[in-house]
């Protein structure tokens, strides 16, 4: 009897141990950029103050005959201040209020970028009274950028931060002109101060942490998509997964699903289920499901997905990957900063020089600009094809980390995944292809 109890206890303990091993709470301890957010050229448009009431910004850029609603507010004490302007800062924590829904009001004094610093009053308590929000933020001519943190009035401790900066006086004149035309044309009830007198906006709304176990490691982030300081809203916020300790997350999002177990992602033949997300973005609980059937992966013996790509040289030719189906192909997706980059480059040169009759060598760079790639090709006298990858192509190939090598036989049927250039060279030298 005692022996049976001991066996039962041992089995239960082992089961609990395995569950504990497969579940992990990740502390989300740093704000991080995501690719889509970095590429956004958002602007906090600034307008001349000509008196009240003020029209809300909801119809800017919208083709509608409906007139914008108006509202009034209380100015701060602005003694000695010239050139009064105002602006609207997007804040999802105010989406349900009656006046100025979805935006925080800011008033800017001394905005002409002259000797006096600009003074910025922000309605941080969301009552449209800027006389009770304390001293203004000071934006000197040499100020690079400034964070503005807003508190959600309905959720304790939920905050959202936006970083603002000025456009440089020598910034792209064509782009500045386009913005000037856009806001002047689409703000008929306001007087646009001009793009050089407005602010660039960087939304700090993605928080991340690093997951590490013996089986895998990656960075996982949660994006507060509606910028209200809450990170676990179903159908609104989403998860982004990237390489371990990365500084920028890719543009591949995983929506937060209401149904338990339906918020998940796949990596390296494993399924990871998101069990819980702290509403303020402090932690995320992940469970690894080792027995799940994996859908998003390359399958040995199956053809890779079709896609088109553009070469990185001056001619910028466009190819379909099917163009290379008549003999075996090696597809290698890479970035400049990866480990062993010089060694891999040398080996790829060797393969192209000595074995191009046996195999197509197709490499894809992800992350560098066309100009950087052309410089690399010219300086290093690259003798193989370099195409430009995109997140869409990465998704087609199920790329999870850089570099990744994929070996196919004729008709682009997968033979091996995660094969390095040095491993491929050995196969070729031994006539195993």
C-alpha cells in the first residue's frame, strides 16, 4: 500500500513539475520599438490660437460634410507669452468623454522657435482647464525630445507616454511641404502653424521582456494599440515576438483573443499559448505546448510558398521564386549584424564560385536599405544574387531568426531547414547533392 502511494505521489509530482517547466512568467521590463511604429511618421499638428470655441480634430483628413463639434477650455496664466498655439495629442484613455473625445489638449506659447523657449501646457487631469495642471514643460531650441505621460482617468496606474520632438530646420523640404499642404487643406476650421512649428510624435506603447529556457529564447512584447495604458484588451491590443534580446520587434502581430488558449504563436516546432497578460503590461504568462500540431512551419518534402522579390542591385529586377525550380536551391536570409557574418560571406563566395552549376544560391537581406546593400555588393564584389526580403517574404518562409538557411531540391521541395553555409559546403564537397 505504501509503495503504491509512493508511486502515485511520484507521478503527481512529476506531472506538476512538467507543467511548471512548460509555464513561464515573463517580466515585461522595457519599452521597445516595433517596426511598424518606427516607420510611422506621426505628427502632433499645431494650430494658431485665434479665440474660442475650438473645433475638434476628428474630421481632419476625412471627406465629410459633417461639421466638427466645438468645445471651450480655460487657458493657463500666460503673462509675457507670445504666439499662442494649441495641439491635440492622441490618447485612447479619453475615447469615451463627450468633448474632445480621444485627445488631450495642449497649449504652446512662444512657438516660433526663436530665442525664447517654447512653453507647453498639457491638460493632464483631462478637465479642459489648463490653469490647474502645474508649470508648463519647457522646450528649448536645443531640446532634442520630451516625454509626455498621461494617466488613464478610469483605470488606476494605467499610463501612456508619447515622445515629441521638432523637425530639423534642414529636414526634407519636400516632405515638410507635403505635410504643410495636407494640414492646410484638411483643416478648414483651423489655422495650421506649419510643420516646422509642430512636433513629431513617437508613441511609446510597446513593452517587452525576454523569454529564455533550454528549449528556446525570444523577446516578447505587447502593444497597447489604442494608447490608453491598458495592454490586454481583446481585439485591440496584440502581441509581437522577435529574436532574443532584440531592440526592435518585427511587423508581425498576434491579436489577443477572448477565448482561452486561442492567443498563441509558433516557434521552432513548438506552440506557445498566452495564458495571462497583466492589464498594465507588467507580466505575461506563457505555456509551451510540446505536443501541439504545428501549422506555420516548412515541411520536409513540401514546396515552399510562392513569392516574388526584388534584387538589391541598381537594375532592381523582380523575380518569382519559381524561376529557380529547375535545380536545387539554397535560400539564405540574413542581416549585417548577425554572428559569423564575415565567415558566412566567405563561404557563400566559395559556393557560388565552385558549385553554381549544381545549386542556385539566393540570399535575402532583411533590414538594410537598398543603398547599404548596393554599397556592400560593390565593395565586396559579391558574385551571387542578393534579394531584398520583407516581412511578407519572411512570413512565407516562416523565418524566426537570422540567419536562416533553407535547402531545396528541384521544384523547390524542402530538404533541410536551418542549414548553415558551412554545412552546405560540406554536402557539396562530398557530392551529397
